[in-house]
C-alpha cells in the first residue's frame, strides 16, 4: 500500500478498491478512556469498499487485466465471470449500466426494454429525437436487427472496431427504440468485455456515451461520477481508447450504409481515414452527396 496525501491507496485487483481516507494522527497522551467508551469505540464497524459503494447506492466493479481489443483469454474471462454475471443481472432488471468500450465509456441497457430506454434518455438529459445505437457481440447478429445491403466481408473488416454502421432496421428490433427513424446504428466494439457482455445478454444492447448530453465524452469512470447514483452498475475498465491522442474523445466513426453502393459520413469520429479507405478502395463504394 502507498500513502497519497490523506489517502491510503490499496493494490489494484479485480473488484472495487477505492482509496481509503486515513484517520488523522493522534499524539499519545495519558488520557485513558472510560471502559464504556472503550467498548463503544471497539465495536464500531470497519468501513470497507463494499459498504462505501452501498452508501453511494451503486456498485463499481473493476476489471482485472487490461480488457482492450481482442478475444477473451480463458484466464481473463474466468476473472471477469462474476462481473459479467452482475452486469447481465443489472441489465435484465431494467437498469442502465456504465461500460468501457474501445473508444469512450458508454451507457448501456437492453435495447428491447422500453422503460430502460427511457431511463437512458433521462439520465443523459438527451433530446428524445436523437437516436441510440445498438451493440451486438457477433457479426451474425447484425442480420437479425438490420437489413444488410453490403457484402459480409465488409462488415467483418470494419467490425469489431471503432465504427458504427447505420442501416435499415428490421422488424425484430424494439419499435420503441428510435421510433422516429427507419434506420439504426449498430456497433461491435473492439473490446473483449463488451463483446462477451453482448453475447451473454442474448439480445442487443442500446449504447450511447457516458456523459450528460452536450458535455465531452469520458474515457475514465471518474469523469462521469455525477451519473453514478442514477446507474445500476459501473464497470471500471481503466482508461479507454488512445488516451494520448487528440482524437481520444471523438467516439466511433458513424457511417450510413443504408443506400446500396454508397456511403455517408454521419460523424467523422476517431477512425474516419481508415474506414473510408476500406469503403472506397476495397469495396468501391462512393460517397453520397446532398441530393443523391
């Protein structure tokens, strides 16, 4: 353990391990407490991290090894199992949870749960006419919820990754999710925990950035601490994205693929150059311009 100002910092390990405040130093004196007061002092419970979380009315669970990008190794997945189970339970109860992705931190809920969708908008103070994307765990699941008009290899080249692909929605998707548009954005984050979470939920997650609307995106859980009391769970995956890059808070690149043979850029995001190169040079899609 290390001392940092008035705090003792405990070694990091899976689960919640916040810094604990130190009691101020007391000089020795000859004063002796009466027996009754000594008993009362000795019987006071020791404050532990779990109790601190309970007082905040939210749980903060810390992933162990770095969880960015790539498949889950067996040992890593075993270490995440309890956190995955807790997160799935919170989602199935209709709660909104905070999760790490490959770009910024996100707020997630079950996309097929209308009340949970309402909670996301309420927590963020988000305009009800702004759509939410969905998150799935495998490319195959995209075909259940979207009408795909591009080659399958294109999907697999861009996903998983820091890209949101907008396509026409299918009838399988909750009609209360983005009822004002026939389109929906779909993501498969390049983040092992998020992919496993989406797979374990058995349905799409609604996903948006973990911040109050109009504020900057967040790349660490402390940056949206004001939202914690409204959340069912916070999964702390450490700093996410390319922290030292000026593009670290731009979020995913959002591409419209709803028109056959064409693409549109809805949001440049953090991966525009690489994405456009794939779309144009490899799959010969042309940029859709106004009026087309």
